[in-house]
C-alpha cells in the first residue's frame, strides 16, 4: 500500500473517531458563549438540533449493535451532557432554574447504562461545563451555588452507576437463568420424548435445536388439547400427563390442565400412592370416596378431589408415563369414561410418536442436504488437495468437529502420510509419515472398519498416529477408512471436545461422507494419472513431444517479451540402431532411460527436457546463452560416455555416445520451428563430423563451434 494512501486512510480514521469529541467540545463552547452573551435563537437552536440528531444516530447504532467500546459510551455521555447544559442555559438563562434536574438525569442515565469510565468522564465534563458556564455568566464562582451542584453530579452519577447498574445486572442474570431453565426443561422433554439426536456443537446445532424446540411445542399443544377436551367432556378437576424419567425412578409433569391453585411441581417417585399401584399392576387404577387427608402426590395440602384415575401409558411394551385425572365430585369413573381416557392416552402417545418421526425425517432431510452438498463439492474436486479440503469442510458441517486430519496410505512402501490437519498443530504434522503400527489409523486401514468403538477415545491407552505424533487431547475421536472397492486409500480422523460426539446417529453419515471422499480421491488420482500419460513419456518419465511443443511456444513468447536468452539442445544417441540389432530392444530401452536420467539430473528447475521420439531428446534452457548451453551439452555428453550399461541375462556391458546440437535465441531464429531446425542442423554437423560431439549453430556450417570428444 502506498504511503499516500496509508496517510489518507489514517486521516479518515482519525477524523471519524475525533468528530464526536470535536462536536461535543464545539457544543460546549457554544453553551459557554450563550451563557456569557445570549446568542441568536437561530444559531443556538441549530447547534442543539445538529447535536441532538448526531446523538440520536449514535444511540441507534449502539442499540442495534447492543455493544460498543468505552470510547463510544464516553462520546454519548459527552454529547448528552453538552445537550442538557445547552437546554438549561437556553431556557433558564442560568444553572439555578427549574430545568437543572435535566442535567442530573442525564448524568444518572450515563451512570446506569454506560461503562464506569464513561460515567466518570461524563461527571468530569459536566463539572467542567458547570464551572465554565458560571464563570461566563457571572464572572465569579460562589461555593454556595457551585458546591451543591458538584456534589449532586457526583452523587447522581455514582448512585446510578452502583445501584441501577446492579439492578440491571440482577435482572439480566434472572432473565438469563429463567431462559436457561426453560431451555433445560425443553431439552429434558425432548430427551424423554426421544426427539434428541446426536449432540451438535453450539453453531452447528442451532437448526437442530430449533427443530427440537418446535417438536416439543407441538407435542405440548397436542397433549394439552387432549387434556382440556377430557376435562370439559368428563367434568374433571385436573388432568395431568406424567412422564417417566430416563432412569425410571421419577415421574414429572409433562402437561397439565387444571384449576387447582395447589399443584406441586414434582418430580414424584414412581412408587408414590396411586402411581405405584397403577405401574405395578400395569392397568388403570380408579379410586373414589377420597377423604381430604388422602395424599395425592401432585397436590400440596389437603386433597381437593373425591375421585381419581391413574392410567399407565405403554409404548412398544415399555412404560413411558401415566395419565392421571380426577374430579371434585364423589363420582366413580365408569368403564365408558375409562375407555375415553385410555383413548386420550393413546392419542397423546401417537402425538409424541408422530412428532418423533417428523423430527427424524426433518433431521434426515437436513443430513441428506449436507451430504448432497458435500458430494457435489467432492465431485467437482479434481486434485487430491481439493478433495481433502472439501472433505474436512463437509465433516465440520455435518457434526461438531474441533479437529480433522487426512492420511494417505501407500501400499508399496506400507507407509502412511498426514496430508492435511485442521484444528491442530498443522505445521508439525502435515507431511509426516509413519509405518504400519498398532495405532488406530493403521488398524482402520488394515481392517477397513471405523475405530474406536462409539468414538470414545482414551489417550492413555490408545494411539491415533504414533506415540510421537498425536492429535490434541479430546474425549471424542473417530477414525474412518477411505476405501474404494475394498482397497484402503487412507483414513480421515475427526475429533471433538464434546464427549460422545460421534454416536450412532452421526456416525453413519460420516461413513457415507468417507465413502464419497474415497471415490473422489480415487478419481483425482486417475485424473492426475491421465494428465501424466497425456504429457509424459511412458519410458523415461520426461515430457513427451506434444507437451514439449506446447511448452516451447510459451517459452519463446516469454523470451521475446522479456528480451531473454534461450537455448535449445537436441541430443541423439550414436549408432542406436546397432545397439538394438546387437543386444535387442530391451537393452535399447535401458540406454534410452539412462540418457533420460542423465538429462534429468543435469537440467535446472527452470529447464524442460523431453523425449522427442526414438533415441532423440530435446532440452530447452531459459536464461542460457550459447556458451552456457555448450557447457551443459558437454557435461551430458561426457557423463553418457562414462556410463556403463549391463546387458540383462548376459555377462556383458556396453557404452554409448551421443551427438548434440545447440541453438540460441534470437540468433538462431525467432520461432520454435526456426530454433528447432537450427539445433537439428547443428546436430547433423555433429553427426557428420564424427559423432560424439557438441555443436553450436552458426549461420555458416564452417563457422560452427565444435568441441571434439
């Protein structure tokens, strides 16, 4: 970034932060001037209006954001103090009139809602304005008028800062606790109704939490409707649905319809009174002629009813709760009424079951959507790096993941390599390799099955990678194999700081994701292999003719644009046909590979080497003049001459030589065709001059620079 632009940004930032303070100072100055010599109404009201508009804009911004720094609170306090003094001076013409409490109220508001530092700054500013206005108005300070005002400013600021802020904090805490209690009750209801799936993290589980809350609310509405209908039709005093806890030891009120003022909140023991009788018998229990001293667990005090019925509710043979109804009249429940109550109980169970199915379907739809997006992203990935990145992102979206790592397994070397790490020590782990061991990754790759069981990880007894390489400490880790056609390509390691984060609900989804990742990884490797086959020579691993021609055009264009030197070497093995005829094509391939390896070692990173066909090779050297190209050619020629090749199956060796032609841009031509023809002509000169030579092209064959072997 240029210094001028940096200066402009700094000035703009400074102006933005200093403008409110400058406005407050300006308004304070106007207030002092108005106190000393009354200003025209237009000036005074314009200044007050501008300050009020700016104060309102800042206040709205603070309310929208619900938080700001201490400087923002000081700005608001300064503007509010200046505005209040301006109004008092303008309308009362002094600080001893009826409107002065406005100043105290403003100081109190800042003390209540602003930070302590802002309250102190506002009191100090108000005190300064108080002194300045009195000096400007009367020319002298009288302690009798000044001291009480200053004391009131401090008292109002401190009182509101301490008392009112404490009350606001108490109300916030109470509201937060009430909200947490309600959320906890909803979670308990959802757990008892079996609506909760596998736990999610705070961010990833918001949609799931909303879905569960909606499900609990729907169940309560349906059950409450059934209870109210029972009360109206059977003349009941109370109808209550009691749901059994997960431990099976207590009953709690799930939904209630009553006019009774003395309902006990519970929970209640499953063996209490009529509850225990109904649960032990497994059938409805009805009692009548109840006395006031009879103890019904859900009433506190004397029993207000004379007849009661407890009906156990079973789901697939398992006791879920009790439906209890009573009436104030001493009238026993008839069989017809018991049947109606039983039908209402079944209705409540069906409502819970239906909502459970709905929540599961909605959750499955969400999971399928995440999997679809993950599969779409993985399908678009064409490289291993893209597949790994997409897989880690998808895993984080599906479940709460604090750590993710991808390992790739090499069957030839029997080694694993950590290719990607997210949420851990990436620099220390990425690129690290380890051999087959007793770690979870090795066992998963070997057995093609996720580990550990239920994703519960014990770092004292289990090893993920090796003892030296380990993920951060966390209670939940799952290692999933990346398999294609029963062949393990690697593994994905996921970790969470939450206990039991990888339960059965999310584990199946992660296994499907791992399967998608494995297929995409195999496809990326296939694409890479196809690209290699399209650009590389199968025998030597160097570029083929097609790839070299594309690269050559680009290098010629770059040499022209940046006025760089560029040299082309064309090498050909001498008497290669004789090698094939004498020793066979297998030995000929060995010789070709040998020259290719020599060229690979001799070239720089910016050079390009290709097998052009048969025994002919081409080298393009950037930033290389004729002298440098000849040095490279001689080094290659000498090394090939000293290389001894062994004939397979025979106790024989052979040596070969090569001839090389060199052409340099722009002397030898302006295009690739001209450059290649010049290098080929120089190669022909080397051949004609006795082979085992390097020749640099020149306009005249007689002027060609030769270096004999």
